[in-house]
C-alpha cells in the first residue's frame, strides 16, 4: 500500500460517521462493484469497474519503467506473461525503445545497411 493511500484511508476513517471506512450515508457499502457502476452511470461514463482502475494502474506502472516482474508481483499474477499480455500492450510507450531504434530520421549513416 502506498503512503498516499494509507493517508487517505486514515483520513477517511477519522471522518467516517460509522465504524466503516467505506460507507455511504453512515452505512457500509455492501458491493464496491455496484457502487463503482452506479457512480459511473451518474457521471455518464460507461464501463467503470475495479478492473478499469487495476488496468490503469498497471499501465501507469509500465509507463513509469517498472519491470514486468514488479508489476506482475504487485498485481498478484503467477507469471509475467499474463501481465505482458493483458496490460503492457495498452501502454502508448510500450516497446518505444524498440521503435526508436528503427527511427530512420535519427539513424546514423554508418549503421544503415
């Protein structure tokens, strides 16, 4: 858990009006999934789910340069192949270094054959 998340949860707990950290109108939220879907509908955004947040987090980690091994472990995957197949390919910068090697506008004349 990041320090920021821990801080946010601690604050939420002190501001809670019930014994639950995640609550609505003083009552516990029984289903995070349904809560996210409801919030998405009210905001006019389709497809809001916990998986979308998980996917976004994984893509941000990949773009920040974390290894597939680190991302895989954080997500609880049994191996990096799952992480690479499901998450990394959606990153706009995934394989950027490989593409940059083939950028003909910056290739040195001595390397072209």
